[in-house]
């Protein structure tokens, strides 16, 4: 599914900490919620036009309150405004700025009231807009990115880079920036470097194109793919030894966001030049590499180093056949 160009994203503002102000930038708790209007919130996002990619932005101040004081009358009005905008064919999706205290309640109410086939994305902040490092602008930018994603429908919540479904989202911490969780269900996805990564990969082909060759070829003749890890004082001699022994592929678990010790990286680049297929992943237990390494090809779909070894082995199956 591909998103149409030059549509509208609607931002409905209801107040909350994201629009809150405090006397001092260091004060993250003694603030007054709902002080800035929706246009002021949008003006605080320098990268907004890039995220919209030609779409128009329509904003509307529905109400201005602290979400601890959310009431049924506001819910009704908010649902009516959502229904109005969702019915318009040129509206891609809706973003709602909301306080954190009752966000999960509003999300579920709107899901039950609207059952939308377009995205309705609630977002928020744990720090007021006057904080030294406010989280609201990034959360709002992420929510707009999610609202524009062609895979999205239904009511979602976006906070601290995580995408939660209306049914499971819950505020679980009174202070930290990642205050929301989806419990055992886990997040629906993540926003990373302006791109959405969904937990459900959907149409990923589970049968590799070379699967039949793995059935037919003796296992002793399957491609040799080794696993290495980058770490402190990594020794490049292990790469040289593998290449000399005839390895056909190497999968490296890099540190952090796919970083590689300089001596190991040089050896791997040399191995690539000698015809060895090299793939990069991360040794971190959660997440995947964001962005693309300039020197090494990233393993697909954020696979672990061991699963990436299997994929590379199957990929090399064709070239290993005589």
C-alpha cells in the first residue's frame, strides 16, 4: 500500500504537559499544563516540513486543559471533531496532543467510538515546553510521521519513540520520559530517525528463495558463514584466519548502533574486497541498527547475529553451487 501525496494531516490540541509552562527550565513538575496553543507547539518543530513531505497541516485547538481534568463533554467534542475530519477524503490522519494522565482512557474511548480506518494518533510529553530539553516536539513530530504511514489505521499512542495500540497502552511511570507501556503485548512499533518500524513485519517472505537448494545440496557443501563480535581490543587476525581458511561469509555483531572496532573494520573491508560476503548487525539485545553503515552492509530486518548467519548462508547458496 502506498500513501497518496499532498493530503492533509490534522492536529487537534487538548492541552496537557506538552503545552505546559514553568517558571524555570529546570522545573519538570511544578508547571502549569495547557498554556501554549497548537500553533506554538508546531512552531517548535524545525523539521516539520520535511516530515510532512508535501502534505498540508491543519490545526485546531479543541480545548485547553490538564488531562487529569478530562471529562465526558470534552470526549464527546473530540470524537465529533475526529469524525468530521476522518470523513474527508483528503485527510490522511489525525494527531491529538493530550496530557499523559488520562491519555490511555481517551485513546480507548476514541477507538470504541470511531473504529477508524485511518490513523488517529495521540501524543504527549512528560516535560513541559519550557524545559531545558522538552520531549514534546520530538513526540509530536513522531506522531505526525506515524499518522502519515500507509500501514496505519485505528487509534494509537506515540511517546518516546514507541507506538502503542489503544487497547494495551498504559501509563506506568510518573516521571520518566518513556512513561508508557503496552504490557505483555509490547509496542506496535517504533519511530527511528524519522521512519516507522512495525513490530509486525507483515508480508515478509518466510520461505527463502534458495530454500529448495538447501534441501537438495549435501550439508557439507553448504556455504561457510562465520559469526564474529566487535569488542574492546578486537583482534583482526581472526578475520584474516577465516579468509585464509576459505570462509564465504561473515556476520559481525557490532557494538551499539553497528559500530565496529577500527582494526576489525579494516580487516572486514579487506575481506569484502577478496570476495567474502560481510553483514553487520548489533550485539544489543533490543532494537536494530538505525541508518546504513558506509562500509558494511546491514543484515536485513534487524535480525540477530545468529539468524542473520542463516539468512546469509541461504543467500550464498546459489553462488556456492557448481
